């Protein structure tokens, strides 16, 4: 159940960040970090069984993405 919640929140957060990144015209490195390294890091945490660490990180990134897209 927690893994399903994690997957849904991950799709929601990074989908929202994808739209925000395209509109904000970030540099290439920021986009690569946002869409390659952070999701890869979170997936490694989930695969290794550290969902309880990955879920709060995902929620924090989601809140930051939500707040920064409102400005």
C-alpha cells in the first residue's frame, strides 16, 4: 500500500515539476538533476526497501515544487 502511494505521489510530483521546468526554462543541468538523478535516487531507495525514507523525501520535494510553481 505504501509503495502504491509512493508511486502515485512520484508521478504527481515529477509530472508537475516537468511542466514547471519547461515553463521556467531552467538550465540543462537543473533539468537533468530534476528528472534523472532525483527520481533515480528515490527508486534506488524504494528498491532497497527504504520506502520510509523515500516517501518523506518525495513529499518534501512535492511541497517545494508546489510552492515554487505558485510564485
